[in-house]
C-alpha cells in the first residue's frame, strides 16, 4: 500500500510498500491490509501504526481526522501528528497535546456561544423597541 499522512500545512509522512496499517476510530481499532476493500474511516485521537519492510513497525500519535483507502492508496488527513519510537511516550503525548486542544476548543466555542446569545438578545430588544 501507499500511505500518505497529511496535516493542514504539510505532508507529514509518505511511504510506499506499507504492509499493514492500524488506526483508531470511534468503533475501535481497525487493521488495513493491501487487499482490504476500499473504505473511509473517521479517526479519533490515538496511535496510528504502520509497518514497512524498511522501517519495521512505526507508531504515530495522531489527532482526529479521516482515513480513506482507495485501491493501493491510503490517505490519512489529521490536524496534528507526532512521530516516535516509544509507544508509552506517544500515548502520553496524545493525552497531553491532542486532548488538551479539545478542551481549548470547547472553551472557545463556549465564548462564541455567549457572544452569539448576547447579540441575539440585543437584536431582539431592538425589534421590540420598534
């Protein structure tokens, strides 16, 4: 298989002759072999594993994203990715980096919701004033 991992600003990794890929989804871990049927999977923050003859088993911490398998091509698009060799350090990186980002996003969404609510309230007051 040909694996390409894309971030919003760059191509993180591009590998050929990938023997297998394991990715985490909302439904659990899924393995992808060269002859698996084409599919699309929504990824959750976790560890993506792939294996090549040249590199052996490689572990990547990835943020949420999407995986698309079409023929021999597997495209992974995620917001963030971290490479490493120690699986426990990558697991800690997922917790520290990616889950913390989710918390920051929730805070931003809450602030935006408060602003929208205030705007709607003031707009309603203007409408009643007419």
